[in-house]
């Protein structure tokens, strides 16, 4: 396993470079680096070489521990076995986070938090692990499934590769799993759906691919971050089953409609971030049922038609971004005057009507952006009529419009492409400037709903836009 991970390290660097280039929209350089098909092929080969069984542990698993090491209790002894196995699965630790991981006192290990067991206040157990920002290279051994007392597992911004082992389903108290900004590959890690108490799932900035399983939205999660991976296919139709407060699917390759069930999240959803995918069709009117949400970002897709009239009912909305789509018609004055609105971009669309209240102005309480639309008259930086006319000649009727792929149709991964073909989505009509290049995620922290916290988490939860404040700088 170790050798397999190391052997692919050079590939990882290349892959990371491509991810960076794609993120910055530098299609030319990306094209000469590595195609989707190549990257996917590398990922599959890496999986094959890494996978020993499915990463699960035998039920009677016992670890061979040196006789001269004694433990306060059996649970700490198991934790020791897990942490030592993990230490052996680490082959680069530039910040020496695990240099002190020796001896029986696992509670003194850097990044390890101990606490009284929930079921026995007299027994000290390992309650969490946090190696955020370690730049550590290695993989996750199946033995980590022995850490059955942990409530959080944070390994944000490292270079862990391979898969999330099946044995993670044994982590029956785990509330927070943050593996963001690493080098995990393969399909959606289905094992996370089997972690019974999981609330915070953060898979961002990895190399996961394939479709999202619908079960993701039936699970009782508080936060779902799967942005900046290589996910494809439609957003499962049961999206609206989710009770999460934050759903971030940005920067993947999702196609098809925004599921109409989206409105069913009205009771819980605070932030919906779908930017930079390949979604099409009209914005479903049900989106406007999210009357208590503060952030909605559907920018950078291929959405058509007009804005749902119901947007005027979204009185808590602070950030609305519909930019870089193919939307047309009018921007409603009442939307621009929504009481909580701070930011509203409708740039890079085909809107023709803009009330005064929607015009960007230094005096406006709202940061508005109307660049590159088809607004006649005084507005600067609009599209030329040669670009507007053909689109506006064929207005989309959202009552009859269907999007390219009906919900439930799961796309197979993209077929292999010749290596010299650029793999960034080809912009329609024009090239909007690369926007919102996401920064690598910062250490996760708890949402208000959760009760356990980690000392070394340093940053806030997601910013309102779903972008993540970076405390670690780019490790790609
Ligand atoms: C790493 O940490 C260990 C324990 O704290 C220490 O003994 C060792 O010298 C450190 N190694 C380096 C290279 O700093
Ligand atoms: C914990 O330890 C105290 C003192 O040793 C003892 O009185 C108590 O019964 C113990 N509690 C449990 C749950 O074992
Ligand atoms: C999720 O939604 C689907 C329809 O979209 C429904 O059939 C299913 O029963 C829902 N599941 C749960 C757990 O609510
Ligand atoms: C929105 O929030 C208000 C007040 O917190 C609540 O009364 C209302 O039911 C919520 N709306 C929905 C659709 O959940
Ligand atoms: C706004 O909400 C009210 C009350 O739910 C509803 O009657 C009305 O039709 C909505 N407005 C629009 C434009 O959808
Ligand atoms: C609007 O959003 C941009 C980024 O999308 C951010 O830089 C700016 O601070 C936001 N402005 C307000 C008023 O929230
Ligand atoms: C409008 O948004 C575009 C990107 O969508 C950005 O390049 C431009 O600077 C923005 N203009 C203003 C005035 O914020
Ligand atoms: C979350 O907690 C912070 C600080 O305790 C508080 O200001 C904020 O209102 C809470 N948010 C929600 C949605 O409960």
C-alpha cells in the first residue's frame, strides 16, 4: 500500500496542477497536462493498487502490541493500535505532527483529543483526531476503525491518498468527518453513509468521481460539502429530502435540472451553493420556497428562462448569484429590494430589463452586478446586439421547458477523450472571467447544531458564499 501511494506521488502533483489549472480556467495549459480520462484512469489504477479487500477489519481484529506498553484501559489500547498503524501508513510528515506519536500515552499525541467516555465517565478515551493542515502524505489504514470513541476526525489539507476504508462504518460516535483538501479518489465513499451519527460531511477538494448516491440526501446530515471534486451525473431527485443547513455541490460536473424537490428544504436549508456545474433547464419555481435561506448561488451553469417570480418572497436572502447562465427577461425590482439582500449578481446572462433599483450604484445598499447582459440604453458593458438577438429571438417558456437530462437519469462517467482536447467546459457565446476560484478549505468547525468541538479547529464554518476562508494557504 505504502509503495503504491508513493509511486503515484508524482502523478498526484500533476493531477493537483491540473485541478489548479482547471480552477483558474487556464484551459490551454490544462490541455497539455492531463485530461479527464487520464486522470480518471490514474485514479482507478491507484484504487486497484491500494485496495486490500475493502478496507474493513475482521470482527475479531486484535493488534500485536509490544508487551512493555501498558494502558489505562482497553479502549486506549485499541486507539494505540489504530494510531500506530496510521503512523506506519504515513511516509511524509513535513511538520512533524506525528513525530511524538510514541508510547502508551496516546492522549499526549499531537492532534489527539481525549475525554471521558460517554458511557463511562471514569474511562478516558480518544474522543477525536485533528491533523488539519499537516501536509502529511500517507493513507488511511483499516485499523482506524478501532477508534470507536471518536466524535471528530479532521484531516483537512494534507496529502492523504487512496480511499476512506470500509472500517469507518464502525465509528459509531463520529459526528464530523472532514477529509477535505486531500488526494482521495474513487467513487463517492459510500462508507460515510453507514456512519450512524455523522452530521458534518466534508469531502471537498479531492478527486472523488462518479455520481452522488441519493442516500446522501436521505441521511440526517447538517452540512454536505462535496464541492471541487469530479462528480458527474444529475443531482439526485431526492435532494429535497435533506435536512442539512448547508449544501455545497459547486465545482463539479453535475448536469440536468435543479431538482424541483429543492423547495422541500425550506425548513432547514440556509445555504445552497451549486455554482460552476453544467446544470441546465429553468430555475425551478420551487427554489423560491426557500424563504429562510440566506445564500443561493446557481452561477456558472447553463440555466435558461426567466427568474422565478417567487424570489420576491425570499426575505432572508443575503447573497444571490445567478451570474454566468443564459437567463433572460426582467430582473424584478422587488428582488433587488429584498430586505436582507447584500449581494446580487446577475452578470453574464441575457437579461433585457433592469429596473432602477437593480442598477449597480455606489449608493445602493446591495452590491449589484449587471455586466454583460442585453440591457438597452445607458448601461455600460452590455453584450453586443449580435450576441443578444439570436438568443432573445427564442425565448424559453419555463412552463414547458425541459432540461437536458431528466432527474433520475444517472450519467455514466464521461467517455475517454483524446489527450490533447481541453477538458474545461467550453464557455457558451462568450468567456466570462474566471470567477470564485475556490480557496482550499480551512479546518472545519462545528455548526451550531453540533455539540462536540475540536481545540485545533481554527476557522469559522463556511462563509456565506460557501467559499472557505483559507488559513492554510494553497497546498496544491
Ligand atoms: C519530531 O518530533 C519528535 C518528538 O517531538 C522529536 O523527537 C524529533 O526530533 C522531531 N523531528 C524533527 C525532524 O524535528
Ligand atoms: C467512578 O469512580 C468513582 C470513584 O472511584 C466511583 O465511586 C464510581 O462508582 C465510578 N463510576 C462508574 C460509573 O464506574
Ligand atoms: C426521499 O424522497 C423520495 C422522493 O423524492 C421519496 O420517495 C423518499 O421516500 C424520500 N425518503 C425519505 C427518507 O424521506
Ligand atoms: C422560516 O422561519 C420562520 C421564523 O423562524 C418560521 O416561522 C417559518 O416556519 C420558517 N419557514 C419555513 C418554510 O420553514
Ligand atoms: C409569495 O408567498 C405568498 C405566501 O406564501 C404566496 O401567496 C405568493 O404567491 C408568493 N409570491 C409569488 C410571486 O410566488
Ligand atoms: C459580495 O460578494 C463578493 C464575492 O462574491 C464579496 O467579495 C463581497 O464582499 C460581497 N459583498 C457583500 C456586501 O456581501
Ligand atoms: C461583475 O462580475 C464580474 C464577474 O462575474 C466581475 O468580473 C466584475 O468585476 C463584476 N463587476 C462589478 C462592478 O462588481
Ligand atoms: C450560531 O451561533 C452563533 C454564536 O453562538 C450565533 O451568533 C448565531 O446566531 C447562531 N446561528 C444559528 C443559525 O443558530
